C-alpha cells in the first residue's frame, strides 16, 4: 500500500518506538507515587515537560500532557472559559474547525453561549477584516485552528492573537496539524492555549500536549483532579509521553529539510496532474500560508468517495477529509466554510505526503488519478 494519508496519522518513528519500550520496561512506577519507582517516572515526565517548553518557547508550568489533540482542545478551551478576563458569553471560532472544537462549540451554544462561526475565503483563509467585524464588546474567547487538516492552509493566528490581546479576549489554537512541520515558537508565545497530538509527528497514538498560559487563573474542569496539576484525571502515560518527546525532537530537527523536500513533491504531483483529462482543482493557496504536504483537491464530475475507492483498489491510500469526519454523509466542513456546496463539495478528496513518501510514488498516484479521470470522462 502506498500511503498518502499522513494528515490523518503517521507511522510511529522507530527511534520513538525504542524509547517507548525502554520507558515501559524500566520506568514502571506511577508518576504520582511517592516511592523510588514513582519518583523515577516523575523525573522522566518532568524532563519531557521541560523539552516541550523548550520546543515551544513557553513556560514549563503551562505544559500539560493529554491523550491527544481532541482532549487537549476540549480541556484547553474549558480552561480558558474558566479564566475569562471580562463579562460576556460570546465566542468566535471558524466554520471549519476540527470536530473536537466544532462539536464543543455546538454544545456550548446549547448551554447559552453565543457562538460565531467564521467562513473562509476562496483561498481557504479567514480574512482579518472578517474576524474584526465579528468581535463584539462581549467577546471573551476565540478558537482558531492554525493549519486546516483538509486543505493545509495556515490561518493568521498571530495577527488574530495580537488583536485579542489588546481587547482582553483569550485565544486558543488547535495546532495539531502544524506542530513538527513549521516553527511554532513565536505562535505559541502569542496565544493563551494550544493543543498538539503525538501521532501527527510520528509519535504514538494516545499522546498529546496542551499549553495553557500559567499566568491565567484557570480552574480544573473536574474538581479534585490531581494528575497534571489538576488539568486532567487519569494515570499519566509516561512511556507514551517519552516516545512522543523523542518524536517531537526529531521532527523539530527535520523541519527545514522535510519542508523543502515535501514542497518539491507537491510540485512533482501538480506537474503530473496536467495529464488529467477532466478539469481538476487544488484548494488553498500556493503561498507560504500553506502546508505543502496537504493537497485538498477535486476532479470535476468525479465524487471523492469514488476516487478513494479506486485508489484503494490500486494500492494507494487517500482520504475524503479528516478521519474524525469519515462516515458522515455531509461533505467536508472546509468545503462548506469556503462556500463550496452540493455536488461540487462531494468531489473533494485529500492527498497528504509524509516522511516516507517518495517522488516515484507521487508520480504513480498522479497518473492513477489521470486514468480514473479518463475512465469517467469516457463514460
């Protein structure tokens, strides 16, 4: 199988896997236990916390380990809501957020919060003017995803954060897709909370990091919670966190070389697509405001689900959107947020590159898409 679904999940890095096994067999104590074995696990845990604080260039006291991006998004947003700086019940988010944020916003809406869901432009980005117009005197929180998981566009989170800071508005950003692919330190310093997930940068599934500004007086979501300084309940996954930290270190070291390599793969892919007999479209932008490894696209007249099945039959793994959205009858949220609806929205599918993607595989996939397009055009 030629894997082109890295935006959904990445294989576990082998060095990180070795760290996981070593930590699982040698650091067996609960990090909350007071005996020597517990202290050893606690020390390892704190060294991992220090490393993520270094990678993000934030205060160590604001780093909390989670089970992944979804939990980090939920607890990060709820933490900020417990620490809002002014009276109000208005929240701004985007219409294309990950389901963990979008569904939480719908739940909060049902509980009396007023939620504004911002659309995206044709380039897949939120316009600053659109955001500013949505802000009201009672706006207390903003949650904007940094990198879109379906088309790879990067949102102007830093500029939005600057506006929020001058208006006493707290801001959270889902950075699951961007961490490990582009430098994050300046963005991390600009927001009040962010979330990342280990399996998006070759760490183990079930691991993640949430950052919440330690200078905020946030309250635990569940009273009486002792793990992670009250941020979340449950025994801390020390081996998984150690492996995730190793994966994060490697991803950070490879950011520049991998970015350039994958950008070249994107160019090769686009050049190969010129063989398509049916018109095709790549959504997003080709500027620096784009993760090159995520290609959200459509072939006119061909449903994305058909493309997925045909690719799978020929040994290529692509997707029709985020894995958390798969199985729903509705099109990808990104399409609706960009104003693409109906039959055109259902033509969407996603190709995503990663560390093991080779140029020859990219050319093969491009030719396969051309043959699929040609068959449909001939019918």
